[in-house]
């Protein structure tokens, strides 16, 4: 019985996250995969593409060692946004939500509202209008990349994971 529990923990810890951090370099490739993931987009408004690509790769591999050190090069608000993504990928949805709560949606191309809605969905929050919240994010953003990401979220809501 103990072996079964340990095996279950190992398998679940090795499984890829449903969330995947992407940048301009990797967005199109991730968008075209047959198995969709919930993408989180790091735009160049946050930092240079080479820094973002490296950070996104380590976040997707859940390499959290030195994470706080690596993000110190970013402004404090961007650090909060990056930490919220870390918490989301680590299944710490309430912590992620609380971290996002202090950020302005417009500063991150309306992804704050999108990610807060994801957190509420993962927490199985009752009486939340998920489609309405995603629609608000869709109406807020001007980015075609974010709109594509939101459309995928709609599909997740409608057809399941």
C-alpha cells in the first residue's frame, strides 16, 4: 500500500503542468500542439526576449531553485506577476490569486483577470461567471495572442480538460 502511495505521488509530480508559460519565440509552436495547454504569455513589455525565453523554460520545467534571485532583475510589479505564475504552475491557486489581486490588469495585457479566473476555476469556486470573466478579459485586451489564449480557455470550459 505504501509503495502504491509513493508511486502515485511520483507520477503526479512528474506530470507536465496543464499551464505552460510561452513567449513570442514559443507561442505559435505551443498553440499548434494537438494537446492544448493553458498558455500564459510573457510579453516583451516585461523584459528582453532572451531573458523571458530562459525564464519560461525554467518555469515550465518547475525549476524553482534560484527563481527569486533570477527575477530580481525585473521591476517589483513584474516580479509579483512572475511569482503569481509560479504559484499557479505549482497548484497554489489561492496564493496565486492573492498575488494577482494587487496587480493592474492593463499592465499585463488583461492577463491578470484571465489568471485570476483560472485560479477561481481551479479552486472550484461556486457562483463565478467564468465565461463572463473570460469575456471581460477578451474585451479588455488588444493582443491577438491573448485573445487566442482566451479562446482556448473557452474550449477548456466548454469541453473539459
